[in-house]
C-alpha cells in the first residue's frame, strides 16, 4: 500500500472521525500538482516550524518508540496544508501558531507547554460547539463532521488530525505500532495483551 492509499484509510486507524476539510484534503492528496486545481500557497517561517514540531512531539512523544519528530510529522503537516487544504484552514492554522508564538511557547517549560495545550484543547472544544458540528456517517466505521462556520477547522483540531495521520502513515509510526506479517497464514481472532502491537498484513 502506498502512502496515498494509506491516507484514504487512516480514519479507521485513528478513531473513525475526521473533519470534513481533512477528508477532502485526503481525497485531493497528490492532485494539486497533476491538475489545474488552484490552491493558495501555505508556508511557515522557522519559528513557526519549531512550534509545530514541539506541539506534534507533545501529541506523540518519543518513548521506547519514535516520536512525531522522528517520523517526520512536522514536515508532513506543512506539506499537507500547502498541497491539500484551502484558505480557511491556512488562516486558522496560522492564527493558532501565531497565538502560541505570542505566548512564548518555545521558551516555556515542558509543564507550562502542557498546561498551554490543555487550555487550547478546552478552548477548541468550546469553539467547535459554536461551529454547530454534526456527525455524518460516510461508511461502516467512518464518520465525518460538517460545520456551519466557514472560518476553517481550529488549529488544535488540525494539529491533532495531521499529527496522527502523518505518524500512522509513516514507516516509523507503522513499525512502532504494528507487527507486519507478510504471510499471515490462517485467520485467527487473537486477544492482544496490554502493550502488544496489533498485526498488519
């Protein structure tokens, strides 16, 4: 399976619910350079890239397995936003990064950074309520969210979605989370032990 195919199935891996712009972005992955589709350019400066990297590492930190930085997630996030998302998400993402920059996120202690991100999580939940978010079923195990607002998915929601998507479609993320069985043999219903990796065939 190539990375583009993995992107189309990643909702099953990370819980089943992705925002509508993310699902649309996944369906557009790789198309921007192959069609006349015009997407606005998106880029981060060096400080913003460092902030995105630190936030991603808080979401998936390095432990006995690779973290978000090890898996190349920060570069993946910028690439996806540039190639596959539209202006509303560009603006909301940049607003979120700028807000963290104003709070001197990079100079905060790890504990302060965690507290800042927890507050951001709370604020985002309240913001999503204002967007009149509704769950729409698009498959047996996949839901998408529709929103009335046109301000773009909030920064924190995009960060989490893109961090998880980038990590679980990377070689490091897959190897850290699954045991690959090239010849699976007979199908068995195996009860996994705590901490045991799932199987990928």
